[in-house]
């Protein structure tokens, strides 16, 4: 009986000890929804179309999903996020076995310069270049595959921006 009690006590302490670092709610010390954030459309400085709209939409969705900030859609937010997409790159990482010049798998990346300002003071509270990346497999239609992969790429960058806003020490 004492052997079973010892195993149960050990299991319970391991379970509770594993949750010791978990924090419910925002991790940056803010109160959820206490501040609002306005996301301006990102400016696309690359030759690849639709990148600005993709990252702006993905970032708005990610901010709403995270819940640390409320999304200011009809009024000015406490913080204003703006950005420029600086680069877009597509690199081959594997090739067809029958044709070593035709790519099969690609790594897509794009870098955005993100600026967050306090709306009232105009002071820059965060500024950094962040890069989103994803993998893409192409069968016969490279533009079609790229078009389908763009939301995944934008979502990766949006997660990084949101993490920088919620967890950052600024």
C-alpha cells in the first residue's frame, strides 16, 4: 500500500512540477485587452505582388487570436504598427530526380522592417527587421504553388511580429 502511495505522490509531484513554468494569459506582464493596437497596411518594396496585403491580413488575425492587445479597427489604437517588406527570396533546396536543374522543394523567405509607435507621443517603441520562412513543394505549377503558400509564409511572419509585441521587453 505504501509503495502505491509513493508512486502516486511521485507522479503527482512530477505532473505539478512540469506546470510550474506555465503562465496563463499574456506573458509580457500586460493585462489582456488593456491596450489596443492599430495595424497599418504593410508597404511592399519587392517586385513580388500581394505580399503587403498577405502580411497585413495575417498580422490582424494573429493579434486577434493572441488576445494580448485588442485590434483597433474603427479608431486609433494605443500602438500603431507599420512595416515595409524589404525582400522576398525563393531558394531551391531539392531537385527532381530525373532533372537536376528543375527544383522540386523551395524555401520561401521574406523580410519586413517593422516599426511600432506610441500613438500619443509618436515615440518608436519597437523597431526591427523580422523574417518569415516556409517550405514549398512544386509539382508542375510554380506560380500556383507560390500563391497557395503565401498565406502560410505571411502567417509565420505574423507569429514572429506578434511574439515580439507581446513578449518583448520594450
